[in-house]
C-alpha cells in the first residue's frame, strides 16, 4: 500500500503546477530510504554575470534526475525556490533578481522520482556596479627574453576567441592560447599550479603549466557561459620559462600595458680583440593602451660596454624608442652585458642582452722555409697560436705572372709540396693561418732559390710498401718532394747522369733511363744492378748477375766487360771502369777497360774488402765502407796506397747503407740506419782529407717513417765529350754547357786555373803523360759542380 501511495503522489506532482506541489520551504522532496550525498548535485559555485549572479553545479553521481531547482536562503535561515524546475541537462542558472551589492546563498536540489539530497550551499555577492564592457580584446605574453633564456617570446595578440567546455575554458589569439577553469567566482587572486587552479600557456606549438597567480580585476560571464568582459593579469614560471607575465582583456574598458622588443638579445658577432664596434640597438615598442615611462638603468660593470644612443622616456601607445650599445673589445673572450629597463608594465623591469665573441687572429706561421728541387717546391713552417678559436687550417698562395692560386691545407700540416714551375717564370709564395673566425696576417713573400742540386731517392714507407722516386732539397730537406709520374718498384736503384739532371734506374723488369722527363726501358731483364753513367753520358755500365756489362745508349748495343765483377764505377778517363773483383783474394777493386772482355789495367792496392765504393767528381778519391767495419769510411786514391780512415764511432746496430759524393767532391752523403731511422748525414770529407776533423753538417734528411732504398746526388753540370785514348801535344776537347743554361765556364788543367773557357777546350805543347782537365760553371748558386777528364798525351 505504501508503494501505491507513492506512485499516486508522483502522478499528482507531474500534473499540478510546479509551485503548488513543492515541499515546504527549506525542505527537500521526500527522500528515499538510504539516500546519501551521492544523490545531491556537486561542485556548486557562483559566477559573476552582468545584471545578476550565476550558479553552476554538476549532476549528482548516484541518481538519474528529472531536473533541478535552485533554492535561496531566507533571512531566517529557511530555503525557498529561486528558480522554476530546470531541465535535467541544465547545470547553470542566473539569478537576475538579486540586487546590486547584495549577497545571496544558494543550493541546488535535484528533482527525481526517488527524491534527493540538496547540494552544499554557496554564497555570492553581486558587485555594486557591473564592470563596463569595452573594446580591449587582447592576450599578451611578456617573456622578457633578454633576461634569461626562454622558449617564449613577447607577443601582443588581439581578437580573442572564447571556447568554454564542460571542464575548462580556452582563450586564444595570435600564437597565444590560455587554458583555464571554465568559471571563476569573480575578481580576486587565484593561485595557479600544483596547489591551485590549472593554467596552461601555449605559444608557437609548445606549452607549459604555469605556477604562479592570476589576478582578476573585472569579470562577468553571459548566461551561456561566454566571457562578457574580463580584465586580468597572470604571472609565474613554467618549464624553460622562469619568469612570465601576461595580460588578459576581453571586451574590456580597462587599459593595459605591453612592451615588445624587436631584438631582446643583440649579438655583435665576431669582434677582434683591441677593436671597437659602434652602436647596435634594440627597439622597444609600446603596444599597450597607456603611456609608459621606459627608463634605461646605468650599466653594472662591464667597462668595455658603453650605452649609446638611447632615446627612451615617456613612450605613447604605438610609439617606439631605441637602446644603443657600443663595444670596445679588450680581451679575447665571450662578452655579455645586460641592460635593465624600468618600464611601467606589471612586470616592472625588462632586460636587453648584448653579446659578442671577441677573439684573436691566429698567428702567422713561423720559421717558414722553402726548399726547391728539380721536380718541385717544399714549403715548411712552424704553426703559431690559433687564438681562442678552433683552427681551420693554412692557406698557401702561389703567384706566377700576376696570377694567384691558393691551396687550403689541414691545421695539422706543416709541409706542403707542389710540382716545380718552369724556371723562366718567377714564382713567389706567401701563407697564412685561418681559425674559425679570421685569418692571420700574411707571411713575407718567399721565392725558391734557383735549383742547382738535389738528391734523387727511391723512398718507401718504413711500414712496408713500394719505393717511389722522389727528390730531396739540398742542403736540408724537410720531406720528399714528389716527382711527376714518378717510377716505383721494389728495392730499386738509381744513378745520376753526368749532366746532373737525367737518371738511370733499375726496376724488377730491367734498366731504365729518365731523360727530359721521359722514362725509357733501355735494357729489359732481371738481375740488373749498380747502374753507372759514363762521364760523357753516352753509355751505362751495370752488373748483370756476376758480370759487368756496358750499354751504348745510341743503339742499345751491350758488351760484356767480364765476370766475377760487380759494382762498376766509371774512371775519369771515360774509357775504363773501377770494379770489385771477387776472383781475387780479398775481392779488391781493380781498373778494367770498358770494352768487350776488357783488359785488366791495374789492381788498386789497399782496396781489399771495399764495399759501397764511390769516386769523387774530381776523380782522385775513392770512398768506401771497409767490409766488417762499424761506422768507418775509408778514403783511397784510385792509384792505390794506404787508405785514410774516418771512424765515426757509431754504436752497435748502426749500419752504413750507402755513400754518395756531392757534385763538387767536398761532402760525402752517408746513409745511416738504426732502429727504424734513416738519416742522410753530410760528412765534410774535403775538410777531413785536408787535415781537419771528422765534422758533420746538418743532416740532409732524417726520417723514421720512410726507408731510403737508394739515392744519387745530382747537380747541374758541364758534360765533357769523349777523348781518344791517346792525344798529341795539341788537344781540343769539346764540352756541353746546355744543362747549366749555357752560363760561362772556367777551366783548370793539372791544378792550374786557366780562367774562363769555351767549348772546345784547347791547349798546345802539352807534355807526354797523364793530364787532368776540370771544368766548372762560373756560378751556379752556392755551389760549383765539377766535371773531370783524365787524358793521356803521347
């Protein structure tokens, strides 16, 4: 029966006018047994509305409702209906009857068949005067990007779009979007962040949750929860943005202040130490609606910085002012200077950051030397300081006939080579260093000295590999200068032609010549070694197995001088050879005719055990390494006798791998080898044989990364033509000066200086017997090559 009565009551409620069936004031409708706060509306709050007070709530969680009634509390504490029954989908209501300046307390009751509990009560006060609706519609971001790094930028964006949802409200304009609670209860200060209300700032695709405050000065909503008018400001910090301010104006009559800086971080860029940079400036624009006084504060420290043209003061809306700064850079370092500006905005202070990278030029390379060979130029130097910047490298500039060519080199490189330019074209070189900012001053100009001599050498990597022909500058080489189209091979040998330019060399496939830069295989075959040019340049002697042969270059004809012979050396008469004879006890050096089955002329007494023998350009001294000796070089006349020994006192493990005279006969190049180091020593043999000490000059070349297979000292020289085996008392001996550029020559006969001479050399009334003719270029740089011919008068 109780259930039927309840159903009847429910039917009556639906059929009668709403005000006639409500329970007595202050009483909710009949509650079902077991009802709880879950049956009541939640989250009740008030919000300001133009001409009234708004009430908002959330649906109860425990029941399905048919609608809602908003009740207000009377003065005696009882409750009465303030609204009619609202639909179940309605969650807001506006009380337009509350008087201006009056307060009211509200609660919301859900209407349902099962009854409900009333919500909690909330009180609101309608402002005495509603805020004025105006035309200011703007969102601002004041990030002060000149103060500290931030991903935000200053922005003043107008035409705000208002988009409320069930739980939040999004305001957007320009690149700015603010997401906040859907409703605020009215003006006041709201805490934002983890302990307060959520507030998300988004700009240019990035966002952060603000920790700080929202200060609402004026606020009113419309009945459909759009913002009718709003004046507020926010401040705080969020990820990567330690200090953010902003203004919110929506249909507001309240003015706002906003300053935007065109370049809050002004970079002077790269500046030389010791130089000045004139004013660079930033422009500040008042994009607010009120005058602002922009006051530039004095600099704090940084005496290298000076405030320049700063025309700030009172700045009207839409107007701008500039702040200038100049720099006198003293030291190489990174410069920073912050300018503080008092601006009258809610932030109060903003900053401009001026910066510069002050650096030194790199130093010009030092100790620049230029070595030249027949084949190329070698420039070497010592790097200087790179300054306070990363090194980029070096630049070499070559100038020929008024045309400049530059070559860029790595920063770790201290040598540079290139093929030699034709001698008739003057060449100069300059160079400089470059760091990541600037170049050093250019070096002085260097011109390679005309090349008169060099050392040709086959050089291989000490780690293993093929030996390649290169050239070494004299008197001291920094590195091997590449030879264009250089030959290469395993364990090659090389010999210089008497003109000091052409070469003969041996590879695995035979005997080659290089004349005028052209390589020719002149004797194919294996087992060839020890090439040696005849003094007149027409023949080459060589070892073939255990025999010695002579090749005539004009027709490639070969004659066999004899066997059990090796290491041929041409005697200065151009008709005989000095060879080592292994058929004799002690394998001494002998002299033999350079002809088919040549007649043995003489055994050179005192030459037993001679290895690596070489004859001086003057034809009067043999140098060799005594077999089994350690660090000794012997000097002996080609006529035999007692050898003069130079004992260099080399330590155990040091070997002498080669000997070679210079083009004059004063120095002896001694190739020593020890512990992976090859050194071409320059022994002053002429001074030693004249009674001086055992003195070495600066090493010609010193390397731990290369192995010198063989070498030949070259020098532009006169070539004396062939002379018959026997001449009469009146002689005429032709000679060729083409390789010394046809310059004047001087002749010496039997040690007597005859002065300048021309080809052919002539003399009359010579006595019978052996004579020695020496011809030298009159001047060839710092040396005088010597060509020697021994001839016999009958």
